[in-house]
C-alpha cells in the first residue's frame, strides 16, 4: 500500500509575477519550438530537447519546472521555479521515500467587445519526484512559496550531519 503524507506550504502575501520581456532568448525559443514541431510530426513525443532542458509547449511555459537541489552541512534545499502558479494549485507530499511536487497552471481570459467575443484558456500540470537522501529528518521538512518560487528545506538528522576526518598515511 502506498503511504503518503501531505506537507503544508507557507505563502507570502505579496505575489509578483516575473517579468517576461522575451529579449534575446525569444529567437532561440522560436527555433526550439519549430524543431520540436518538426520532430513531433515524425514521431509523437520525441524531441532532442527533452533531456536536460525545459520542454516548452504552446501554452508558453515549461511542463517540468526548473529545479535547483543544494546540499549544505545541515540540510538539503530544493527550489522550484513555478511562475504563474498559485499556492493553492501546488501539492507537496511524501510518498514511498520520495518528495513529490505536483501543480497545475490555469489561465483564462475573456474579452467581449461590440461585434466580437474573445476567449483564451491555457491549462497544464506537472509532477516532479525526488528520492529522499539518507539522513533526512522528515518530521521537520519545511516549504515556503513566495514570488513564484517554492523552497523546500529538508533538514538532516544529527547522525547525518556528523563527519569525521580520516588521516592519510604515507606508504
């Protein structure tokens, strides 16, 4: 049976959407989109950019969010970039020794003018799972969501924080 624990996410009251000005990267994003389109016409689901780089869909955001994983002496920290995703649409849980981050991005826009009606909707979801390293104190895991960044702190147990210097002898 799958054991799962829901983890709370602390939020900030201020939400600032990251600026998106396109800049020099828009040319590369357009090229990548066209290459993906060509490869998908040959074989659905295959793309040379699916390994190590974000997959961009027509909705204009990565299906798998960019994540940084950092280790210090006392903790591990996971930072996930989730622009445009609201805290209520993020779920964080422990399942079978893994930390699972799930979320959904929803965008709806409707405009009604004289003589026409405009409606646009974009939806997408993601799931990222990280096997927990040995020595994580799961009872003290903390998560904070602020300005589109989810930071999950995984404190190490006292035993995992111990290190011992080993002397090297000459032969």
